[in-house]
C-alpha cells in the first residue's frame, strides 16, 4: 500500500482475510450483465430506491485475490535481533545470507469469461520490493478457492489477467462503454476492502478523464466518491446498467482510507489491453523519445504563453523519433495528430496510444512561433532500456570556484534572481565536473528566499541559456532579464545544467 498525500495516488492493497459467502445464479454461459439479464434488475433513471437487485445479479462475478509471496528482509543467519537496531551487536551483519519472510496481499478482481479469465490490477499480483510471488489464489463469493495462473500483465496500465479452471462454467461480466460516463452518474463498486469480501459501495462519478499528475501513458481515470479502500484494487466499478465501466485502482488520501476521492481505470482504456493479454500478445505503445513537463504558470509566464495549454520539451533523446522529426528541447507541443495537448489529454497519453510506425503531425511553438512537424512514432522501449544512470561528479572545490571575483554592491542578477554567477572557465569546469565544451555561467551563490533558491538551484549548477539565448557573461544574463521585463514577463526561462545530470529548463520568477 502506498499512501497518497497531496497529488499522489495510493494503490489499494491489503486487508484482513475474512470473506463473505454468496451463491451463484444459473446460466453462467451468459454474462451476468447481458442486456437481457439487466432489463429486470437495473434501477429506473434517477435516484434508485435500492441497489439490491443490481448487486445480486453482478456480485457472483466478483472475486477476491490472495497472493502468497516471499519477501527479502535485512539481516540473516540465526540472529534473533535481525532487522532491529541491535542487529550489529549480535552478528548477522552485512556479510550474512539474506533472509526472507512470507507475506500476503489481498485484492479484488472480476471474471470476464465463463472459462475462468479474471481481470485485476498488476500491483495486486506483484511482490513487494525484491520479493517473489509463490502462489495466487482466487476466492469465489461462495468461499470456493482456485489456484490461479498468471496469463499476462502490463505494469504501465497496471492491469493483469489471471486464469482459473473450474468444473463448470463460471459467472462473468463484460466491459461497457466508459466514454458515455458523465459527471453525476451513479456507480457501484464491488470488491474486497480490508479483506471484507463482497463489499458493495455506491456513489457518483465525480470527474471523467481525471489526470492525477502521476504522468505516464495511462494517467487518465474516472473519479468517484463511492467508498474505495485498501483491498478494492482490481475490483469492478459498474454503471446503473450493470456494465463494467472502470477498474478500481487508486485513492487520494492523507490517511490510507477513503475520503471520497477514488480512481478507476476507464473501460475504454482497459478493455483492449485485457483482450491482448488474454491472447498472450505484447502491449506495444508509441514513443517519441522526449522528456516533458507540464506548461505550468511559471513556465508559461517565462515564455509569454497561456499556461496549461501544451507541454514543454525538457530534452530529446538523440536519434529518437522526436529528434528525427526535428523536435528540440525548449519546444512547447500544443497538438498531436490534430488533438490538443491539455492537462487531461497529455502528450504521453496521446503518443502512447498511437500505434508504432504511424506518421502524425505535431504542432509546436518554438521561440514564440507555431510550426508543424511530422513524426513517425516509434515503439516504446522496455522499462529496463529506458533506465539511465548518472555518475555525479565529485565535489572538487578550488579557488576559482570558491573565491569568485568580488563585486561592488548587489548586481542586477542578484537583485532580479537572487543568484551570484561567474563565467564558466575551464578551471571551474574541471572543478565541478562539467563536460568539456560546456559554456555558460556557474552559480556560486543562492539566496534561499528567492524563487531560484526555493526551486533547488544551488552552487555548482551551470546556467546555459536564458530565454533560449546562450549566456556566457553576466551581461548576457542581465540583458535577458531586461528583455523579459520589457515584454511584461514575471519570470525568465533558464536552462540549467545540474552537476552530473541532464540539462533541464526551469522558469525562475523575477524579484
């Protein structure tokens, strides 16, 4: 369970082991939410007097999922104090053999075919840390348990498909059309909160296509106030026609419990992925090879643009699809294949859901001017291939860096940005580990009360450009500040080279 606070989501695992018992209706070869079946149980339009008939019809297809896993723990040997502050006093130190412990997790899922295919969240059947899943058990509403086989999983969408084998056809449900969901519609969530199997909660849809700020290809959810808690992960969210329009996935909460803000993966996103996983097919996503940042107020002000319309390109992977199309760091992408890039329809989402090999127009703003490029979408590499490591340079202080030339009074840069800078000489470049050929101004002092200080700028960082113009002297930076003020901007866009990391763009507010 990861707790959410602020803008973070929490995955809904865990709980006790108790389950409730219900029975099976007849006719399992027909989906429990088939239109002919739902006609007699779906509530009339408006506020329903009861959800009982709807629940009775749908609940048999919702299951509990339990995993048994072996998790690696610190310490080893026969040390009874392993994992405590006294471990080192009684042996079993760093050279000891790693030990493991058993752990369990509980989640929810739902059957999508009479022959036993089950949909759940990937995190429900994924081990903690370096642990390994030893077994997965599916518990039916009547208490019957089946060993489950993992058919396929996809970490990016947080979806997984399991398979159980039963002696008779199983009750199942089908996906509905989440694109028709509207704010204010009634919904039912059925699942396994805190291990209390077969729990039903009702609420309304609070938002559609909610972007939680987590980023990624599928940061797009249905938001509901139906109570969703730990253990609800992977369970279905039904509309009043009994159709699965969402898969309960995460919550927004400072406590770990429901505070009325829950998130479900929309069926229109989940259904095609589940279909491929059931067939054993790989999930391919589009990829441009760029790192992006939301065009927030500071960035927009520094560039003289409207905020929250478009996304900012921080860097471009050499020889990637974006680079080949001509996309550059500092561009603002505003449309992809004719669709506007917004907070709810991000660049990541639009590109990831485009088939690799597709040629698409990309409209962007560069230095205040709009232009359109054509990109051939590439296939997204695996997570392992995307991981990059940096070796931060060792701090090698020297006189040129620690004792920059003294200035009389406060400079214009210090007044406007709260920064003290000096030209990046070859000697200073060696001392701070800057790459050969780097040109710019090195930061030698930061006022912690300034916006630059609040945003983490510190000594040893190099300013490469200001408002997309190279800066190699203090006069260059002063001129950029004057130009920004003359344009009525309240911030300036700096390109910063942190020590041992990739260069990034950062808007800094003027004082």
